[in-house]
């Protein structure tokens, strides 16, 4: 049985490093959630109590003739040995006790002798923004206390014990207590949430083992999300075999994202028939990425006969589900540069715009090119086209397109759609180089030409 002892001290001041000492120790043992035997000792501090008398009421005259800390140390240590100490604002009490041991030349600290529970820290987690003073907690829990004039370390230790007991069986943040109670009732959402908190180390101490335990229970209860979380954890560990096992279970539980991830793993292992089945189920469950991957397989003829009609069907559905890459591919199939036979520039531009609006960098780049072509063909005002092109290059570059960064650099060189700036042009040329090393030789050549031109102009 765990030995619980509530402890409190009184001191001559707040900083042991300034020479302040302990003048009283009070303890009460808790057995079966009841207060039992006590330990209480006044201590002569070898100094004046000073202004601290106003707090605890203990006078210098009263402490005359009381034992020093060294005289009672062994008795005190025997009392608390192998126990868990319950202290309110434990850092304060521990610092003084360790200081006293140090003055005796003992190589000891309370933390190595006992486990510590701090009721202040527990209450902070359970009731944020509350007044955490011991008096305030006693009022909060409706604990009857002595008058201030009768206050001492032993009575405060008894209050600490009652506060601890009043906090309930779960000495953790309230949200964790509530989630654990719900988990005990097989609440799937609570199991998933608690698993996530342990995985991330939010509110509770990080523990992969506990996270997996909670997710496993939720998975066994039929949560595809939880099975998927386990699979992803195994992927991070490099255990693809176990990841496939749990993605498979999640997919069977109608988790569309897991069906897609499973399809990717099968495709990487060249199990094309299985990957197609997974993508089909993912798409059927209205997961855009699953539809996209199925479209790509039909488009590229991976593990299945190439079929443009089916590729377009799945690209279109994926695009409607909000996948920008799918919108881009659908537009690409209608682009006259890519598909001169069955092209439709209006459809291509409409889907490039959808792709760009969904933050697909390639969609922004291709739409910019399409606006440029429209201006060249006389189908669009040149200034209007340049403005749109520059805006699209800027967005595409921000989204990581080296093509768009290079295009934006050229726009700054020519002053098309933006104010002409060689400095800005070089800035975006370098960004294109950072995104794609193939641009670097071309950019270096451009900079040399520009430098020669500036030198020839005497700049």
C-alpha cells in the first residue's frame, strides 16, 4: 500500500539562500483516505524569526530551547521514509528541507527519498485561473479550518491532506480524468483523443506506448480513424508490414483515407491490382486523393490499360471533392499544347483556375501561361493579361513552383505586370534555383549578361 504523508513547514523567510531556516514541521499520514498518525516539531533556527512572525505567529521566545533541525533530522527521515509526500507548493518546502540537509553536510535531497505530489500543480491543471492559495482551496472544497491565530504547520498539513482527498481519485488535469472515465465506458472518441494527447505529450507526459494502447482499444471497437493512427505510427517506425495490416483494417472499416494510403503502399510494392482496388474504394468513399490516384493510374497505364476517358472521370470527381492536383490534370488534358487534337482552352483555363484557387502551384503556372498565350493571340488585352500573369506567377512561386518563380523574375526584368526591378528579378531567379537546381546554370548566365550590360552602361 502506498504510504501517503501530507507535509507543511513554517520558516523565517522565503529564501533559504538568504539564510532563512525552518522553524516548524507538521505531517499527517493518510491511510485508506483517512488522516491517521501525525508528526509535529518546532525547531530552533539559530536566528531571529523577524517579520515572518506576522505570518505564522511563532515568536523568538517560544522557539528558545527547541531542538535544532540536526537534532530531529533522523527522526523526521524515519517518519517519511518510503512515502509519497503531499505538499502544497512543493518547490518551496523542498528547497528548505534540502537546504537544512546541506547545512548538516548530508548528501541527501527529499526527491531521492520520497515521491512528491504537489496539490498546487494538480489544482492549477484542474481549475485554471483559480486562486491557488491554500486558504482559497480550503474554501473551494468547503474544508473547515482553524482560526488564523491557531494556525500552524500541522493544521496546514491536515488541510493539505483534506484538499488532496477532496480532489478525487484522479489527481490529473480535469480533462484527463473525464477522458479516462469515458474510456472506461468504451467511448471511442475519448479513446482516440486520449491516445492523441499521449502521442503529442499535450497536458500529459508523452508516451507512445499509452497512445498505442488507447488507439488499439478504439480500433478494436471499430474506429477506422484509430486503426489508421496506429498504421501511421508504424510507418514512422519504418514497419511497413504492420502499417499495411492496420491500414487494411481501417479501410475495411470504411476509412477512405486509409484505403488511399494502403493503395499507395501496394502501388509502391508494384501490387497494382490491390492498389487499384484500394483507390476505387477510397474514391467510392468520396476521398479526393483516392480518385486522383486512380485517375493517374488510368492516365499513365500503371498496372492497368491506359484509358483517358476513365482518367478524366476520376480527375473530375477528385477535383469536385477539392483536390487541386486533380483539377490541374483535368485542365492539362484539355490544353491545346498537351492535347492538340481534343483540346478545349476554356475548359483547360477553368480547371487551371480551380487548381490554382485550391493552392496547386502547377495550376497557377499553367493558367498564367494560358493568359499570356491569349494576349499573344489577341484574345485578351495585353496589360490585363500581364497583370494576371504576374499575380499568378507570384502565387505559384509562393506555393513552390520553380517555373513560376522564374517567370516572375522575367516579369520583373521586363516590367510586365509589375514595376521593373533587376533586384527583384535576381531575388526570384535565385528562389527558382533553390527550388530546382536545373535552373541554376541558366540563372547564373542571366546574371552575367545583366552584369556585363550594367558595366557597359557605366553603372
